């Protein structure tokens, strides 16, 4: 009996706690409901009197006061007022609180509600709690001002008290009933249940418990195995990627096809030197190749590239490590002009980027594009081992290559990754060779993009322009017996970045960079590092710095923005014009704000090696990535990786794929110069604790979602696809043989 009473007390206490929690939740929901109801009533009241208010607004103060008094006849409305758009009180009912001046309310509404037409806030007066609602009143051609309604919220307290009493009584009745039912059930079933459970645990389980015990043991074993596997795997690294390749693909050699080579041999005054191109693609893929080995097929563009290859145009890289093979393909000047500068960068690049540049399509450029894709596809086929290799085709330069490789190697597993955005079907439809591009990519086993939106755009384009079946549940395109998966694989960078071992610590980098630029040791420095491309928003970035100095005078003479812009595609007129505009804009801003010892903009238009880039990242107080449209933008992730001191602020354009990952950055619209300049000021004012919290979160994400995870996901998907295709092939062969025997 004592056990029963203790059980009853515990049960009643638990139900009482649930009643208290239920009341708290219900009170909050009810309060919000009443507040929304008051907001709606305010809007309806103003809307009903809108015509009368507008007719008396500026000409008849007495009539306006009478209309407000009529609105305030509702017992829940304490007072009403009419405010001009400039914050002047036009009219008010008797007893309107002086604590709510028009100007202050309108400023708070603009700051907190933006472009909304109504806004409300709760406040406390001596008479009790109130809610202030502000509703904008529009005229025929311009805004007239706002109507303010002050609601008396004391009635909510009375309603909440009534609700609380009813709820407590209801819970008491339910608790009492539940206790009685529970005690009766326990009295009749508890003894038998204990007996059966003891027998089950002792190995004499009856038929009632045997299925349950089997399920529990199986679940425990599976969870134990998964925990053990996760413990062995840990964070994705080069070693884990190599182990994944060994496990799922039997350590097969990977062949990567990319236009840009990871190492360029260039002849200078001091002899041949090795350069690392300014390329996000290379930044991401090179650590993968060092981890997995294999062959990288690329265009040999360096002045000493031919002198460093063997008889089969191969050279082992990286120098001194020689982890994989670089196979170089040579292009004539006409091929490079038509395939690279022409169709790829005057056609496809502006087609895929929403940066207000008109794509140019020429038939002769397309012919070179087809011919060069064939040349590279042939080189890939020469480098593979076996008839079912793994090939990774990279970016918009080789849209036709997957199909060409498929024609020669039908059993190959081909992953085509598109590093830039994919346009919507309507925009893509302006390309004269849209069907050929889609057919080329559909030669791949898997087509990858950075974001789900780009995947959807691609599938919509296929649906609009190709004869195929779209499997939207599996996100795949089916043509005949071939299936091409379409998947998002957000790319990242290596973690940890191996270049950082050659870069000085943050304090040393800060001192060295400020000394090189002739800045004071405590000067504030922002950095932007990009190829000189019109999609990167460099002009908008410099204009935002100009706005910062205009609107925040405290940063004049203190803040310098360092823009590193590596020259890019200088044979294209649009890029040469961009270079001239950036130079002119930097000079204009400098002339406006500079002094004898201060320059707000430092423009470095030269190629910088990765160690120099990471040194700038470590020296900066902020990094601004202002891309107008970008597939991912790895510069943002490189800045975060460089800041092992967990300081510095990242400003990131909302039009980058990275904005979906690095949500702790200050996300801005680069076209909105006022917003961007406000974000720059907020970054420079940000406390160290907030910087550390934001940076720590982003660094944690990069450590987990690094480039090895990106490559691992693609390779595991490719391995699974290979397994299914091989099983399907065996089944098909067996079925054919069986059919022959039957015949």
C-alpha cells in the first residue's frame, strides 16, 4: 500500500508539473494570439476610416481629431493619434500618452520593420501594460503619415486569470482520473508483468517477449557497430578519403579532366619557376588528387610547360612530393582563342552568371569548343586503366566531354561537376547549342552542382529541351536505358590547409602587412582577393568602402581596404575595360579621402602565391566577398580557414553558394551600397567575443564539411552506381542466356 501511495504522489506531482508547463505554453500562445488580434483590429479600424482620414489629413485638424475619437470609442483602445510622415503630431485624442512621440515611433518602425506598412510594440505605463500599433497611411501620390492606436492590455490579465483557473481545474480532474485508472491497471497487471519480465531476462522468454527482445538486441548491436565505425572514421581527411577509395572503389586510379592545371612551369629571369594558378577549382581539387593519386589532364599553358614533361606529355607533381601525374594537352592559339576565350568565357560564363553581361555566341567558337573537347576526351581515354574507369570532368569548359568519353568507354563511371551556377531554363534557352550541351553532360553517370537550386535549373532545362524522362523523386534523367543522377555537392577546401604551415602567425602577419603598406600598427585593414572578373563585384566593393568613409567619418584615416585582383582573361575586351574601370574607381576614391600619409584603397593587380594570400587573410580585420553571382566562392572559406586565432569578420554576398554554408558571416546584398557600408562598420565595431563565436562556428563547419567530404560523397555515390550497374548488367546477361536456352 505504501508503494501505491508513493506512486500516486509521484504521478500527481508529474501531472501538476505538466499542468504548470501547459499553462505557461498556453498563456504564451494566448498572449500572442491576442496581440495579433489587436494588430488586425488596428489595421481594420484604420482601413475602415482611411478615406475619411485622408480627406481631413492636412486641411481639417478638428475633423481629424473627431475621426480619431470615433476610432477610439472601442473600450480596448486607450487613445489614438495622427502623425505626419515627418514625425509631426497632427491630431490626438484626449489622454494620448506623451511617452509615444510620433518621431520616435516612426524611426523605430523604420529600423525594426523595414518596408512593412504596420508595426506594433508592447510597453508599460503607470496605468498598466499597453500595446502601441502604427499603421502607415498612403495618399494618392505620396505617403500621408501614420495612425497610432494605443491599446489597453489590462483586459488580457483578466482573461489570463480566467484561463489559468479553468486550466488548473481541468488538469486536476484529468490527473485524478488518470491516477485512478493507472492504479487499477497496475493492481491487476503489475505482478504478472514482473514475473514475465524476470523470466525473459533469465533466458526463459515466453512467446510474448521473444520478438521484442530480438528487436532490442538487433538495435543495440547496430548502434554499437555504427558508433564504432564513426569512431574509426572521424572527421573527413586525406587518409579517410583514401580509405574510402580503397574500400568502395578498390583503390582504382582517378582521372580528373580540368582546363586549369594545378602547377604551371613558367620561365622567368631566374629560370623556371613553379606557379600555383589563382583558381578556386584548383584550390579544391589539388588536395583530393594528392590524397587519391591518379592523373590530372589539363591544358599546358605555362611558358616552360613543354620543357618539363616526358615523351608522353606527363610530369609528376607536386614538385618534391610527386603524388600524382599531370598530363598536359597542347592547344594552338586559334583553339585557345575560340574554345577558351570565345565560347567558354564570352558565351557560357555570362550565360550562367546573372551579372548583366550579354553572352556572345559565334559559330567558329563553337567549332573550336567541339574540337578541343574531343582532344581532351581522347587524352582522358589514353590515361585510363581498364574499360570501366572513374573520370571526374570539371566545369563549363568540358560540357561535351562526358558524352565523348562515354562513346569510347561505355562502362566508365563519369562524374561531371559544374563549378559555376546553372541558369534557369528560359535563360539557358538562348544558347544556340543548348541541346548539344545538355546531351554532352547527360553522358555522365552523375552531374553535380553546388546547390539544389542549380540542380533544379538543370533538370528543368533538360525537361524543356530534351526528349527524356525526368525521375523527380530520385532527381535523375532517364534516356533509354541510361540514367544520369543530378546531385548537389557543395564544394569546400582542405582542412587543415597545408599552406598555413608556411604562413607566419596572425600577430606577425598583421605587423608585416601594415609595415609593407605604410600603415600604422593599429590601422584597420579590410581585404578582398579575387580574379579580376566582372562577376566578383569588385566595383561594388570599392564603392561600399567609399560609402563607409562618407557615412562613418570615424574610419577616415584609420581604415584601409586592400584589394588583390589577379589579372584574368585579358584578351577579352570586357575584362580589359573592367581593369580600367577598377583602376579609375580606386583612384577616384583615393583622391577623395586620402591625405599625405593615408590612402583608403590599396590595389594590387598581380598574381599572388597561396602563402601570400593567406598572409593577407591573417593580417586583415575583415574580408569582404561581394560576388554578384557565384557557384560557391572558396575565398570566403579560405579566409575562415586562415583565422586560427578565431578573430576577423567575414562579409559575404547573398548571391554566393557559400552564403548557404557560412551563415554566421554578415550576409549582404552587394548592390545595396548603404547596407554594405553598414555591414563594414558593424564588422569594424564588432566585439572580440562576437567575432570569436561567429568564427568558431564557421571553422567547425569547415572542419567537418571539407573538400575530402565533398570528394568522398561523390566517389561513394559513383561506387554505389557502379555496383548497381554491374548487378543490372549481370542480371541482363543472365536473362539473355536463360532466354536463349528456352528457345
